[in-house]
C-alpha cells in the first residue's frame, strides 16, 4: 500500500519514500476487482500503512468487496487511529522483533514498545478486537529474541509468527542480496528452530507448523519444498505494479493501465508472463518466509496445513 515508513529498520527491503503511490480511487477499484476475481483475503502492508490517511476508506472498500482484511503495522499510530479502523480489520499483525527498549532500537522509534503495550491493553476487552498476531524477524541484530517475544505474545493473547530475515530479491539478473551481512548463519537458524519447537511444546503461541520447524532445523536454507505461492496469491506494489516474484524488477502488469483500458484485474491470470512466472516458481526455493512455504503446502492440501487453518480460525 505504501513504501513510506516512520521507522528505520536496518533489515527492511521495502522502504522507499520516492515511490509514487496509487491514488484512493485506483486502490478502491483494485479491491473491487480482487473480489470479482475470486480472491478471498487482502493483506495490507508497507512501509507503514497507517501513514495513508485514506486507510479507513480503503479497508471499507475491501470489506464491501467481500475480502477478509489483514493489516500489518509497526503499531506506532494505532493508539491515535484505531477508532477509524475499528471493525474494518479481521486480523492485525504487529511487528515485534524484541521487547522493551531493544525493540525500539531495532525499529528506530523510541517508546514504540510502550505504545504497543498500551494499545493491546486498550483493545483487550473490545468486542470488535481483531485476531491479534505478532511477527518477529530473526536477524543478527536480535539474537535469542524468540524466547523473549513468545511470553509477550502469550500475554497479549496473540499468535506468534517468526521468519528469518529476507536479505534480497530475485531479479531478472539473478538474486540480489544487499542485506546478507545481517542474516543469521545456518547453525543459529537451526538453533532458532529448536527454540521455537521447545516453546511450542510448552504451550506458547508459536504458529509455525511442525513441518516448517523440522525443515528449518534440517535445512536452514529452506530448499526442500515446491513453491505454489504465486498460484494462491497476487502481489500488487504500492506503485500499482503486479509483481512477478521470479523477476521483481519486471512487473507483470500495472493496475493503473488495466483500469484506464477498462480491463479487469483477472486479465493478469491469462498473461503469458503470469504463466511463465508459475513455471519458474515450481523450481524456485529462494523465499524463506514460512507464509510462502506453508501456503505452498496448503495448496497441495498437506494435512498439517489443514490442521493449521483450523488452529488459526480458533484464535
């Protein structure tokens, strides 16, 4: 939705204040088209989405289009803007890479952790409280964070996602990894998998599936899966480019051009470039995010993923 952000995370690949964002009406059109195309869920992220003043209007448009809405945020503006968003968000994901001042330092936002605590406390008894989730990015900057964050997530009654940090993107020229020096080495990722498994066994709200934890412990480069994620989702950048995850520098289409030409969003699914992306993704294992891997397993109807869907619906 935006590449603007008030934070200063060193692990971020997405912040770019120079990018021209889609206007309100084009985003409303996009969400309506997504609903018509049969897409079920909208995940709004950035950048920091709450920097867009039209966010409530856009979330309302998504709801009217029949989309479940998930909002990913650093949480800085939630206290002052939640009254505008209340009832429009089905799942709220709070980025939490550590606890207390350590988290503030990672995000470049003093007192951020206090703001998150205050917000969670304020909405605890709200009948319109969305499903609350926490996402922790593992890097060399927050070693051991899982053991510190998991009890906080439990106290917040939130599920906890974690993922190794993304160090770069796949482009038409190959893999570019400008942040590789911040990533955890393989042995520490194995250790993180074992830590997560122990926390999960102890009843803490680790949402990573057992198959994912086993894969991370066995192969920290996460190569042993067949990617199906592009079949299940469509990623549109803040500038309107429909992303080709196998060639991030070459968008499949531009939603502004589709709208101007009177073409539906669903036309993307028939483009030769879209079909080539699906073919390339079958042999690509560059993504290390559990959402990509577990979504791929869900596409193949692996029983463990069907169980996870049931677990998520109970949060």
